[in-house]
C-alpha cells in the first residue's frame, strides 16, 4: 500500500524579499514497510523535506497524501492530530526533556492522543521500553544516561504510538561508532518488524543500511535507487 505520496511539491522561503526555492517539484511515493535514506549536500533541502513529511511545515504548493489523509488543505489542529498519530520523530540531538523521566518522555507524545486510554498509553510505553531494552531505566532522567541510551529512549518515544512512518534526522550524528551501531541495529529490527522508515543522513554507511537511497541536490530529487545499485556505482 502506498503510504506517502508527494505530488509536485514546492517549498519557497521568503526572507527580506529574497526567495529561496528549498524544494522544487518533488514527486515521491513511499510504500508501507520501506526503509529509505535521503542524502545530499548541506543546504540541498533534506531538512525541509523531512519537516514537510513530518507535517511540521506546509508546502508552498503541491499535494501530500499520508496514510490516506490529504494533508495540504487541512487546518493546524487537524495537522497536529495526524502528526501525533501517524508520525514518529527521531532527531540528531535526541530532543528529550531533561526534567521528565525516561518513561515520561516516551509517554509525552501519547498524551496528545485522545484516541487512547490511560491504560493503553501505559502499555505502549512499557512495550516500547522493552523493545529498546531500557525497562530498567524507566525512572531515570536523561542526564543519567549515555548518549546511546538517550537516543534509544528517543527511538522508544518515536515508536510508542505505532506511527505509520518513522522520520529520522541524522539519528547517529551525535553518537560514537558503538552507539551509532546500536541505534542502526535497532532501526534494522524495526524495519524487519514492518516499520516504514525515512532517514536523512550524509553518513554513507548508515544510508547503505536502507533499501532505497534518494539523492537531493539544489531542491530536486536527482536519484532514487535501490541501495544495492548505489553500492555498485560508488
Ligand atoms: P539541508 O537539510 O539539506 O541542509 P535545508 O532544508 O535546511 O537543507 O535548506 C534548504 C534551503 O532552504 C537552504 O538554502 C536554506 O538556507 C533554506 N532554508 C531552510 N529553512 C529556511 C527558513 N526557515 N527560512 C529561509 N530559508 C530557509
Ligand atoms: P502545536 O502548538 O500545534 O501543539 P507543537 O509544535 O507544540 O504544535 O507540537 C505539536 C505536536 O508535535 C505535539 O503535540 C507533540 O506531540 C509533537 N511534537 C513536537 N515536538 C516533538 C518532539 N520533539 N518529539 C516528539 N513529538 C513532538
């Protein structure tokens, strides 16, 4: 099933009457269960694309259909509701809240979900803690954890609500190689369990773990290939 469909998507930023065309006529389909990596040089539009996919920002023109929702024409509240239900975010800098415990951080996005009971939320937090192997750290604060553990908490927060798609922005960018490997292994497992993952990275080793690599240059998609093809080209 097609989960994400972008049609002729454009994003223009205007600052001091200067226009920047950050995304230029993007067309992209993502099928449920795919694991894709978005790569490209700094300033090419990767973050803008991820913000649009994540319903954190709106396109200047074009269509974006996510899990059956036409998102281009909906209001802010509806966009937030779809975002909370359908999207899990993983950031480079973890973005945990320092005065909430591990379990509270994971529960936070779920508190915006009016479709879940208190008991369902509790069960989702426990299941995702178990998935990232941090049940024994549930009551700890982020500062009491290593960087690798903090990112695993962020992964648990992203998956707790069983989102349609996981969006990861340089998820290993702040980690040493051992912790990066642990997080990439976790993403491999999630993909194996059926998750749809879209990851921005300029780390070639991380991109190689995905199934499909999309290259962005100057706001345009310039390549879209199965990962195995890229391996033979590079
Ligand atoms: P990347 O993530 O690939 O580094 P970005 O998506 O951050 O690229 O940026 C793409 C282009 O859009 C760049 O030219 C950047 O300067 C511009 N841009 C991004 N966000 C804004 C913004 N909020 N206001 C103005 N220009 C922006
Ligand atoms: P609004 O003012 O429309 O609520 P916000 O930007 O404050 O917009 O957040 C909207 C939703 O996005 C929140 O309900 C929250 O669940 C989710 N969200 C925002 N930032 C994060 C984050 N760092 N991690 C997880 N979810 C987030």
